[in-house]
C-alpha cells in the first residue's frame, strides 16, 4: 500500500510521499550507475549528476546487490553541483508495484 504524508523537509517544503534512505537503490541510466541518497514512490535523490535539469532519462533501478530491476522513465528536476547530487521525478508509477521493504528484508 502506498504511504503518503505531508512531511516537512528541512527546507520547509511539503512532501506528499515519505522519503526513505534505506534500502539503498542502485540506479542505472545508460552506462552510468548511481546509488540513492533517499527515495520516495515518486522520485529519488542520487549520488551523482546524471543529466541536465529538465532532461528526460530512462533506466532501471533496484535494491543494491539484487538482480531484480524495474525499468523507469524520469525527469531530472534538480542538480546540485556543490553536493554532486541530482533529483529525479518518476514519470510513471511503476515503483508502486515494487515492495522495496520486502525485497530488502529478503536480502538480509
């Protein structure tokens, strides 16, 4: 079941979906691989800059260390050159079909 909340971040913005630091997601876009800093059902903050803001990207993602992967399409909505991170907003909601918490439990 999809969990939603109006969570306040340190920046004072309202978030519809809760952010999760764990399990860490491995995200492959083209030939590059990234790890999530945090993620929600609608997007992810990655530990690298995958593309310019506004770019549409396609890739696959899954629990780090797992062979299971889910294809996705997303838009790069933010890039921070100081921290070397970027934020993706998923265009489709395929993440709703994946129970990341169950997958993480099965890996440990």
